[in-house]
C-alpha cells in the first residue's frame, strides 16, 4: 500500500494573530492545540518538546531501562507503535539511555490487513534504521488467523488472536534473546481497561492493569508501556505533525465488542472533561485490594512477596510447549487442541477461500434477495 | 464559491470512497460566510455515499468524539469549531483515533 503524507497548509493569510491565540508556553507562536491533560494552548514546537519530555520523564521516574539493555518494540505498523518506535529512537539518542532497540512484529496471517500493516513496519524499519524481526502464527502454530477463522468462526477470532499474539511476542523476544518488550499502549487504552475491569467486576485484574511494568511470575520477559500517560489524541497529532508513516485500517475481523463499549464511553467522557482519562488511571492506580491471608499462603515465613514475583518460584510451565502457564496446559495449547480437532482433513487444491475469509463474510452480509 | 482542501485520515477515508484528499470548490449560493457547520452539512449530503456511514463521522450534529478536526493544522477547538468561517485555501483534516494502534 502506498502512503502519502498529510498536506501542509500554506499559510498565505496575513490575518493578524490575537494575543489570546498565542502559545501559553513560548508566548511567541500561534497555538495549534489545547492539551487534553491541562487545557493549555500550545504551539507545534512546544508540543513536540512537552510530549517528548513527558515520555522521557515517565521512563526516568519508573526506571524503565537499564544501560546496555536490549529492548524490543512491539510494532504493528499502527499509530501507537509507529510513534513509539520513533520516540524511543529519538529519546535514546537525545538522553543516551544506552539501550539497543529492535522492532518486533507478529504476523497473524490476515490477508488484506496484516500484510498491509507489515509493509508499513518494513518502511518504518528503513526510515528509522532499526533491525526488524517478524514472527508468524503460521511458523509458530502452523495456523494463520484466516485459517482459524475459517475453522472456528469469526466470533472468537479476537480470543485466539489475543492469546497467540501475546505468546508470539514473548517467543519472538526470546528468539532474539531480548528480555524487555515495550508496547504502544496509551493512556486511553489504560483508562479503558480500568473501566472494563470495573464494569465486569474483575478485581484481580484491576489492580494489575495500571502497572507500567508487568512481568508474569517466572517469565524472563518483562513488558512496559512508556506511553502510559500519553493521550491518544496527542499521539495521533504527533504522528500527523511529524508526518510519520502509519497504517490505519480496522482489522477485517470483528472488533472486540466489549472494549468497543468502554471506548465509546471513554470518548464521550473525554469530550465533556478531557482530564478524565488521566483521572481514571489515577483512580485505578490507587485501587488496591485488601490483602488476603490466603494470597501469600505459599510463601515461606518472612519472605517478601515482591521478590517472589520477579523470581521463578511459582513459574509453572505448560506440559506441551514449555511456555509459562498457571495451568498444566497453557491457553494457547488448549485453543490449538480444539482447532486441530476441527481442521478439515481434505484440503482443496488451489483453494483460496480461506484467505480473507472475513472479507467474504462482510460482503455476504450485505447481500439480500 | 469557496476552494478548500479536505482530508480524511486515520482510516476515515473508508466512508469517503477510500480517497484521503479532496480538493473541493463548494458553491456558497452568494452568501458571504461559509462555516464549518455548513461544510459538515455539505460533506454529509454530498460525499458520504452510504447513509449508514454518516454515524461514523457525525454524532449529535457535530464531528463524532474521537475524530480530531484540524483547520490549517490547528485544533478546531481553538478556531471556534462549528462557527469557524472557512476561507479560500484552508486545509481541513479529519483524523480518526478510534481504532487499534
């Protein structure tokens, strides 16, 4: 897919700028946006500076990186991960974090969607001069998402995709011997997750959902979210003004319905009071479960629960694939088992119906007699 | 007549026949002012082919929350939103932030 940058407005108008239109930080250029966080009106140059610096501050205050660490950027080609790759490269050079950045992409095998977005990632790789590794579902599980949807139906597509993608990122990182994956999850995503967990009463997840660094017990790979406090709106504007090349098409398979509801609620709340996103994150961070005796039953007396989380103590492994799992068999293997049972035993030659099955379904939906 | 450039970004082009950029010359019927409100009405009645797609773009008579509207690269919140009077040569862009990153 070709990509054309958004147009540059030509400022040929000699309309005088009113003082009230000036940037509230530098007081010399015309403000072009109102920051959702604090309603401050600022100009383009100041926006770049505050946006980048806030992310830098998030990284420093939370000690996200160690010098010499190798870090993989989970790159989908979408707006968040494209901006993330750009910002990480920029900040690493500007503030000398001394980290080594690699782009890591997962190819789920969705014709007409992922192949196009991977093309974007490949362009990003050249634009930023970063190494790129692509791991595919086909390679890891011998199934593409198109085949999965053809077998299991479109309804559960997001479940399969989510479970396999999460594991694929870990496996990709492991393959590269990298122990830290950063993702482009932003403040909006996090606030949505907090809302979702509250709405469905998922207390266990609620507490964990606002952590900036997450690491499953026993997992050698940690994940972090440098954009935790960055508004989606600012990320999109940053990409727009910097003319970053990103991919923006909805996945051809059914979007995650419940998240959609939470997202809509968030967007409407944001329209009324933009700071609500950061407020919800703040609330989420402060909701802490009352400690239950039972939760630390396995600990030896006097042992600090925090050290257990970072060690391998309760790191159970899947009996089939060796991946970390709280059960005997990991979720991915369970899903795979179900799929294998239903795999068509006869394969049609030159059958292309599997590719882009969702598209065909969408077309069929609109047909009527 | 007002000559402007309108852009549909971030995936919004799907409801505008998959074209991202339009150079428009819109007749203003001799009236002097052509506002953002008038532009939205024009886009809805002339450029969205499928009536079901209108709600992707418009909610409660304004641009749907989650779509960023820029007038000459400035957030329309700072330009008076629906009341902004469009001039020749303006670049108006609509960017959806609603789907995955």
